[in-house]
C-alpha cells in the first residue's frame, strides 16, 4: 500500500471509512479467548455472545468482561481521580498516533470543502 496519496484525487468526493479489520491491532486485543466449547472449538467474545444471546445475565457478564479486559485500558482518564494509567506500550501509542493523524487529516480536508459538500462517514 502506498504511504502517500494525492489529496486532490479524493477532494470533494463522498468519503467512507471502515475502521477495524486490524486498524487497532496492537491497541485493542482480539476477540479471541482461551475458552474451548464442548466440541473442542475455540471461542471468541462474538461466538459466546451469539451462543448466549437469549440469556440476559450471561450476556451482561460477557460484555462486562469484554469491557474490563479489552476496552477499559484504552479509555482516557480525563475526569477521573484515579491515578493515570501506566505508560502504554509503544505499539499502542503508535496506533493511537496513527488514528490522530488520520482524523486530523480528515478534518483538515473537510474544512477546505464547501459547507454543502462536507461529508465523511466513519464506520466501525
């Protein structure tokens, strides 16, 4: 993949971005778990959520675990009295810096467009 592109090639176009599919690699862990089902298959948060979708308590516990293990450490503690999280590993900082660079570039490009043409969709 080229590390640069010509901004004029996409200027005044509708922009759609899919965030995920490896974009947060190194920052957010995968959905994989060290859980094996009855048939010997490896489970993920997603497969367990599907399996237990009709059991409200199980789903609640599963998503609480997902938040605790995968999401919480990535959130900023801006309004918290809790001491700051220890310095993140360099690979996580690199991912965060790339997201910042991407969003800054996107906002800068949208600022140059006509108000009626400013449109960018970011999907996750």
